[in-house]
């Protein structure tokens, strides 16, 4: 990792095979690496999640038979991964939004 790369801080979740297919795991890793390098991703790969908080986004990874979401926040010094989950509905579940907000509050008070 270069000096100006942002580290990934995993608060919750992981990207591994299984349950991700190898192709989906590689895509997730590629997209996360682009974020670490400071690239701003937009649709179709990522969308803002202001309902969770400022600088929060949802990374979209399509797998063979399902869709994965990786909720993250872009901080000045890191990419903070808040949750990894299988997307089953059009709307992000309220429970996911609530737990991500809680994790942000917890992370910010420790930081």
C-alpha cells in the first residue's frame, strides 16, 4: 500500500468465497481498491446513502444469483466498511440503516 492510499477499516462484514462467488469477490476487491486510491465511484457501482450519514455510500456487487451491498463511509484517512449484506429488496432494510448509524456513532467516539 502506498503512503497516500487509504486503509480499509472493517467495522463489520467480510468479502470471502463463499458466500461470494470468486468473480463477485474479485469485483468487490477491485472496487474497494479504487476507493482506497481516492477514486469517487458513482452509479452503477456506488450510490450515496445520506439516510445513514454524511460521506456514506452503498457499493453494489452483482453475483451469479444475488446482489451484495457493502456500506462504507469515506473518511479523510480511511474507507470505513460498516456492513456487508445480501440485497433482497429494492429498499435498504431499516435494520441495516439503523445498525450502520450505530456503528458510525461508536466508531466516531473511539476515534
